[in-house]
C-alpha cells in the first residue's frame, strides 16, 4: 500500500479555499506566507494528505497532492496559456494517449506541453518548438516542477521552417499565424494523424481552415468552449456573475493521403 504521508521534497498543495491555494515544495525550515498567516512546512511534512492544520493565526488549511490542473494553472507565465477546459477537449479530439508522438508549436510557457507530456508517458514523447529562448527557460522550469521534463524535447526553432520529426501521431499548433504551420504539420503527420489548433481570433480560424482543406485534411471542425461557474448555496444557487468569456477557438482535423 502506498504511504499517503507528505515527504520532504514533494510538491504539495496548501489549500485554503477554491480560489486560494499554494503549490510549494515540502522543505524543512521553509515557511509559506499567506494572507491568513504563515505555515511552517516542517509541521506539514509527515502529515497525511488530506489532513487539516492551522496557520500561526489559527486559519484552517488542508494539505493535498497537486493534480495536473494545479501544475497547468500555476505555470509561471511568459505567454497566454491554454486553459484546462480547452486542454480536456484537445486530449479527446486528438486521441492523445500513452505512447503517442506529438509535435507542438509554440511552447510558450509550457502549460499545454505539461498536459501533453502527462498523457504520452511513459513511452511517448512531445517535441515542442519555440522561437524565443527566454520563453524556453520558463517552460523548462514548469516542466521540471511537474516531473514531466523527461518526456519533452524543446527545440529553439521556427516551426514554420518545418518539423524535424516524421510520422507523428498528433500536431498541436498555438502560434499567432497558424496557417503557416498547416503544411509543415501535414508533412510531419502520419496518415490519419490529428491536428489541433488553439486560435484566439476568428480571422486565424478562417485562414487555417482554408489551408487545412487545401492540404487534404478532413473532419475540419471548430468549437468554442464556454465554462460557467455555478455558485451552489442552499436556497440561492445561481451562475457566478463573472466568467472568462473567451479563451480561444479550437480547430481539429485529420490528415488524409491521396494515392495516385
Ligand atoms: C500563445 S503562446 C503558446 C502558449 C502555450 N500553448 C502554453 O500553454 O503555455 C505562443 C508561442 O508560440 C511561439 N511561436 C510563434 N510562432 C512560432 C513558430 N513559427 N515556431 C515556434 N514558436 C513560435 C511564440 O514565441 C509564443 O511563445
């Protein structure tokens, strides 16, 4: 049976409430300062996951194991990141699964890379392309924190010049001019392989769809996911008044090959 106790060096989530939680490394001698007082991490090491404890000011907190969603949302950010609601559909629409080979452009903060790496392991791999070295540093840091670095190769290259990999299962595109990557992605994908693109604007979607059809992709379809939080309280439950109204359109397609 797996020991369910916090060990020194593990990443832990200190949970105060849904909107307030901290992802930290359990380190003897370290403190986490919060608006509700501080926590001595030495006191958390050895506690059982799920256990409730108090800050120096008596505020109650719980210690949890971080999940993938925590790593994605708490990525250090140099760019806009792909949100969990969009990541979920990308996984299903592309058939992302253990053993898959994935190419990605661009890496940005590595939030989506983190999710892709999580699902290809242990035998698959993500090859991610990023033009700006300063973004790569941050993405690397994020991937190391989630212990997924080994499943990713980061290339400081312009993906519009072509991907080095061939016969890949999945291509994921999150750049400003995605239509320029349609042909490089087509050339790298195996027959039947899936492409997914994250597109903040309608203009990007139109231009990319035209390219995908020209190249012979099929099942080209585009969606937008709207996520609305519901505040559930006895006798007064209702949707939250505020929401993130737009993240990106998602376009998906599959590669076909015409044999002459
Ligand atoms: C919106 S960010 C990607 C965010 C990322 N999906 C995440 O979740 O953190 C877009 C990134 O693509 C990079 N980029 C743009 N064009 C590129 C290209 N042709 N090849 C490689 N990277 C590119 C940019 O430098 C930028 O970092």
